[in-house]
């Protein structure tokens, strides 16, 4: 998990100096493409006869994008859910759900959503801000006195806002973990923090933006200290049940499986090695930064409800949407929420996430469009990474 527990925004962190992955071999990509090409699935949607006829004559842009991810980029499977301004949803699949059996990709199947979890954690923190229980500009020491100390690190100088915005300067524990070593290991949140505190600060608090999973482990610990309840229970009560996300959950301690129909997740370690089934995984090394399991449709529902003001008061939503530059690609980071430019104009709001076996990308526009795309291995070269983002762009601009 050395490269993958940095879940989400991986392309941006590379621009900030992260290590590049080596490209997938052409032979591996072709082999996977041959296995999966016959299993490409058409979009699932009801339509009038005339619309169906038009679709048959003109291949769907989203389906084409998923096909490319499987055929050209070596993804075992790709899934998408797209919702238009009127709430009509289309779901898509390409590839195979299991490379061993050749089984179909479950339509809107569950996947590990990695750093999309950060948006959920940020919402809980901001709800508590709205309730007067947490101060955005209060220091970490206000809630966790004496806990955060290290070389150049002092919890008396780091604010809650800086945690959520990734401007704390805290080192990322995730880059010091290896996926194979921790696949079946359970971590307590304090263990993750202890790993980070062995290393010196990346920057002074507020000096610059720098993505670090450590920020969200601390945010989760603050939630637990303030509420006296486990973070998973607070997420479930305040978000998942509140807006009816029927396929989203925080895995229990020691839970390594995915509960509902899902495509298998695959992982390369090293980056140019063979694909290995990594579906079974203890996700505790992600915790508040990356532990959740969900579906593309549930993620669309979450981000739609969030941007519509159904989860946060107006003042806290405005804080969440106040962004700083994050890299050079036009990406901007708010408080657990990103904005990214669209080719058709405007931006979309979301997050994205990587965890060994899965990558998810997507978000919603201010006028109500929503799209999320998942693939069943983390892209290992820049072209494939861009193609995932292109698939989201096509879905929102189509």
C-alpha cells in the first residue's frame, strides 16, 4: 500500500513530487483486452424507440470510454453511473468481473472507494462545526491535547481547517506502508498517526498544499473525541442513513470481504508486475482517509445531496467549497472536496479515490449532472490515468 494508500488525487501528488509508476507492458494490456473485449456490456437504460435507434447508430460516448479503458489500458473491468439534470440514471459496464471465471461485471457493483471517504469524514466534521462542537480554526490540541508532536510538528499550531484542506504540513503515513505487508493486518487509527509522527513535517502549517492521509486520521480522531462515538457510527447516522445510501458502508474491524455483488479488484506490485486478485483486503490502513465501500450510484447520490445543501448548512457548505490550488492541472481542493475543470465549461465537484484493487473518479456539477467511474485496478501510467478522467468528462459533458 506504499503507493496506493495515498488514495485519490494520485496524479496531483505525482506533480507535487511523488514517484511515477512504470507503464503497464503492452503484452499485458493486449492479453487483458483480448479476454475482456467480448464481455463489453451496453448501457442499461430505458428509452423511446427513436432514442434507442439513434443510440444504435451512434455509439454511446461513455460506453466507448469504458471500452477504451478495458481494451487499450488493460483494466479488467470498468463501471459507470451517470445521472442527468432530470435525475435519469444510466449504468454501464465493460470487461469482466472475474478474470479467472470470466463472469460478468455486476451492474453498479460495490467497490472500495478509497479517498472518497475523505469527503464523508469532512462532512461529519463540518456538521459538528455547524452544531458548535468543533471550531474550524481551533487547533488540533483543543481536542487532542499533546497528541500531535514531532520534528517540526506541533498540534498547537495546526488547525482543523488545515487538516481538511491538506495545508497542515503533516507527513503522510501512507507512503511508508506496503500493500502486501498490510493486506491482512488491522491498524488502530493511533498506529497510523504514530507512523506519520516518526517523520519530520513536510512544511510549516498553512505554508502550502500537500496531500496527506494523516490529516484525515486526525480529523476522524477529533470526531470520536467530540462525539464519544465511533467514526463509523457517526458516518452511518449522519450521512448514510440520512440520505438513504443503501449500498454504502464502513467495513467493521477485521472485515476483509465486500458484502454485495462486486467485480474483483486487481493489483500490481511492482507496478510492471502481473495482476493479482486483491479483492480481499483489510482496509483499516485507510480508516477516515479511505475505508468506505460504495457504488457509483451511491456516490452520485452523496455528492448530489451534498451540493444541494441536504447535508450541511449553507455556511459550512460554502467553507467546504472554498478551494486552494492543488497541482498544475486545474484541480483545486476545498475541505474534503475538489473541483476540476470540464472540457465543456465549468467544473465538477467530487473527490476520487485509489486503494489497492480499485480506483474511483467522478462528481457533480452545479446544475445537477452527476457521474462516477470505477476501474478494477489502479492505473499504472499517465495515459490510463487520464483516460479514467476523460471518461468522467465525457459523462458530464455528453
